[in-house]
């Protein structure tokens, strides 16, 4: 099913064919982009409750496994709240599970503003010091400005 991107995504999606909506709820849309073998999770709201966050990423994980994704893109530009327990679960549980399934390339698109960048950087540094996070060094994690850059990197 071809999707019509929402207005904030429309400008950059115009040049990217093949976005297919696979899952959607009030908090996020999950797309598959066959040409890039990429799963894309676009957050639609300013905040996501922890249970909903886990549900979204479990669905994204199923898609990534089923389609043998080579790249996962997390577009969180709409977020206005940083939730550390969600980030810890995402980094230490979900990414480890995805790595065990062969997905090691992750691209992230952060909200504008230094406060979010600083919160992510601080939490990530703290998490990377934990022994259970040793697997993170096997991941290719990069931050990009938009979906097109994330797909092409």
C-alpha cells in the first residue's frame, strides 16, 4: 500500500518513491522502503507512553526481521519529551535483539534543539559504560538531518 506522507514528511518524501505503510497507531507510523531494505519509524506525537513505545518497536522489529532489513531509521523529530526508561529499553534490549537478527545499521533523526541532543548524548554515554552495552560497539549508529540523508548513508 503506497502512502501519502503527512504534511511535515511530504516535502522530503517527494523524491523518495516506495514508502509503504506497514503499521500505524496514534503515536507512530512504520514504513518499509524496499529499494533501501529499510524500516522507518516516524514518531507522530510529542510524547509516547512507555508501553506504546515498546509496542511500536516490537512491531518495527517484527517487520525488520520478516523483511530482513539492512537499515533501521528512527525519525523522532516530533518528540518534545525525552523519556530515559524508553531510551534504555530501546538501546539495551531492542537494539541487542535486532543485532542478533542481523540488523546493525541504525540512523536517527533528532528533534531540533540542543536540549534533546544533550539529553540523548548524556544518556547514551551513560549506557555505553554499562557492561551489558558492550554489543553497541558492533552497531553502525549515525545521526542525520532528514529521511533522505538517513536512507543514503
